[in-house]
């Protein structure tokens, strides 16, 4: 290792589902120890890029390198000990309890002969505590709220104990309070446990606030990457999303805050709504 | 006085659920009870105590002949076929993530029966019939998988499977119209699924298939199948080699179901109902392979007992009984689930 090569990177990738090409000649580097967030409009290929990095989609050209080796030439189980993924949609099997689901994160560390060890016990307990679901351990997953459920899935991904963790839209379907809760949790894991996180997010302001490294994509290409303060400009948002906006400092954190431009008013002002 | 609440370890809470063990053991005990009853019932009744004695080699020669030569092969075939159908069904339902996705709905059993039917119409031997049934079931499975595509998502597999079942039913009907009357009677009886006149030549191939396939399913596929229920992506991220596991589990299950069809004909509903019942009783996630197997053995042994002794003069094919029980269970299930507002 030279120290310059990040643990996870992709180079010259062509990503396609059957014949439908999503991206060509795509190269990306995930800085070690970063909380990288990928943003971009719908169908720009950001989830596809994440799937390629997670070994779920084999690039039809180019390679994804994990610790210097092609991720597709490594056994699934080996990859699963280094690289974790929280997919966009997972199904909690009927009747499964929180503890049982979180314990499944230990699967890549187990084998037919070695089923449950003291390490498994400790890691699962710690993962449930870190995500605040320890009290729910014996509850059924299907009776939890959306926010609780997402924390349980996150606990499962944590129990996998991978230095790299990919998150595909971890805040989708959550209300604003739960979105912030999940992102705070991610930031905490990133800071406290030193894991490298890569998340696909839709909300630009969330991305700007939580990311240490931002990647902006449009039509299968990376059009900007770096610190959120450098990447997220009004010009980039206009270019990538076709949205006129102003970018101001977030009064809470000083990170960029995207404020969409007000609707262009026609010449005649709207009459004030009648007061009943 | 202070009470110290000792949290049980996570390991003790995530392992095999006690309820699953209870269900499995209870079903096994019930199977043994039905088996003893079944061995003692018939034109020549034998008391349960004498049945047990005879099984342990302490019976009279007459009892030994009736039990070991006449009744035991049929009973063992029922136990093994029930177990095989249940294991196959549990794997299918788990793979396609649909409680109705059983091999008798998805064309696998139809593959076995159509091939067997062709042999019957052509006047082949019973060995040829068995070989054809196994080959037909496997061929149908491979074909469904090839058409459904490499990704093999549950939904696509179900649609292709249902299509395959429909085509093969058509082919079977055509074969029946071409057959002459005597062969047709034999063919129809076989198509219903029957354990009548089953001897060791039916039990032994089934036993061998189970001996080979079950360890593969339980040890190599079981843990992965549990993970696979969370979705392909989640499973892959957890280190499950998804395509390999799917193909391996699918072929193993198809092999069991095809051998079951070769032994007893396409007995309906056991592959559908046994895993379903086991899952309901255990309340546990995962394919519940062992409890399903025990319930399947119980179901088919029980159904065959009813088939033999309900009508005094006429012996029912066991497939009729499983059809009645299975259909009844489904209707009951739909009604109760609807009342509970779950569907």
C-alpha cells in the first residue's frame, strides 16, 4: 500500500443492466475514513454506482478495487467481512425479532462449524446499544415504526463489523425527525468508530451537512467531488438538477444550504386568499 | 429481598427457538403413533403392543410377515415421501418468497407426472416410470430457471412456473386422450398420487435421495436460505453466494420432489401445506426445514391412514385425501386471515 490508494475505488467502469447502459468510463475514489455522500437527480446512476461498489453489479468494463484487488475476483464472504451494505429495500422475514435480525449481521464471520461465539455476542450487543435498539431486542421487527426499523437494519450492518459501509438512501420513507436521527447516528458511527461510510442521499442539505466528501453525479458522470463547501454551489445545482437556487450558509453548521428560487411570478400578483 | 434480573444472552435468544423444537418433536411423536396404528389396522388387526414388539423383532412369524412384508414398505414410503415433499416445498416457498410458491403449483411436479404419464401410455415398466418422473421433474425445473433468467427473482420464477404447469397439464391431457383404456386407468390412478401396493423398491430410492440431498440442504443451504429471505442484495452483502445457493437449493428441492413423485405419484398439497403449517406452528422465520419435514411425514402418514381405512370396501388414493385436507386448510386459512384483516 502506498498510502495514497484508497481501500475502495472504481476505474473505467461501464455500468449497465442488460443492454441499458447507465454509465460509461466512470471512475471514483472513496477517501479512507470519509463520510462520502453521493448526490444527483433521479436515474443519474448514483444507486447503480453504489451497487457496483458493493459487488452487486458487475461492471461490463472496468473494475472495482477493494484493498487493491478486483472485488469480483474475491469470494462473497471475504468481501462481506470488509464491505457492508444497507440496501434500499430489504425484507424482514416474518416473525423475526430484533436480536435475531441484528445477529444475522454476523453471518460472514460464522461457518458450519463455528456458529455463535463470545465475539458475536459482544458485537451484537454493542451494535444494538450503539443504535439504541437494545431495549427492543425481543420485539418483532414487523411491529416497529419505520424509524426504529431503519435503526435495526443499521444495527445489523454494524454487527457485520466492516471498515467500509455503503448505505443506499438510508433516510427514504422516514419523516424528517427520523431522517435526522438516522443521519446523526451515521455521523456518530463515522466519528467514533472511524468507519468509512458511503451513502446515497436525495436531500442536498442533509448531504452538505453530514458529508465530509461529496460526489455529485449527472447522467452517469461525476460532475463534482470534494468538500461539500467546494462542490455544492448554485452553479452546480443549476447544472446537475436544473434548479435555480441560492446557496447560503446553514445557520446551524455553516455548511452549504440550498434554497430553491421562488416561483417566478407572472405580471399580475395573485389575489390574497379569501378569509372565510 | 432484591431480584437481580439476569438478561439472557443474545446467543440464547437468536438460536433455534424452543417452540420449533417442540413442534418438530411433537410431529415426530405423532408420526410414530399414527405409524403404529396404521401398521396394526387392516383386514388382520394387530394390537399396538404387538406391532411394537414385532418391529423390534419379538413378534410372531405371522405378525412379522404382515407388518414387515406387507404394511411396513407402504408406511415407510409414506413417511419418506411426506418428508421429501415438505423439504422441497419449504425450500421453494423460501426461494420464491411466496407461501403459495410450492413445486406442485410451479410445474416441477407436473414435469415429473407428464414424463411418467408418457411412460405409462407407452406401456413402460415401473422402473422406467420412476426414472422418467425424476428426469421430468428436474428438466422442468431447469427449464423454468433458464426461462426465468439468471436474476431469478421470485415473481418471475412464479409466473414462468405457472405457465410451465399449464403447458404440462395440457400435454398430460393430450397424452390421456391418446392412451388406450387400460393404460389410462393406471395412468389416472398414478396421477392422483397413491401409495397402494408400494414395496421396498419404492421406499429405497426415496430413502437414498433423502440421505444424499437432506444433508446438503440442511448444512450447506439452510443458513444461507435464512439470510436469503431478507432479499438478494442484503444476502449478497452478508456474504451469501446468491446464484450458487439458489441453483443448488432449487435443484436439491426439485430432486426431492421428483423422487417423491416417482415413488407415490404427484401427491397434491403436501409440499404446499406442510411448510406452511410448520411455519405457523413455530412462528419462526426461515424455511423451518426440520419442523416442515416432521410435519410433512405426519401429514402423509395420517392422510394415508385415512385413505386406507375411511371407506370400508374401497381404498381411496392418498392424493384424494391430501387434496381434501390441503384444500380445506387453504380455505380455512384464507377465511381466518380475512377475518383477522391480514388479507
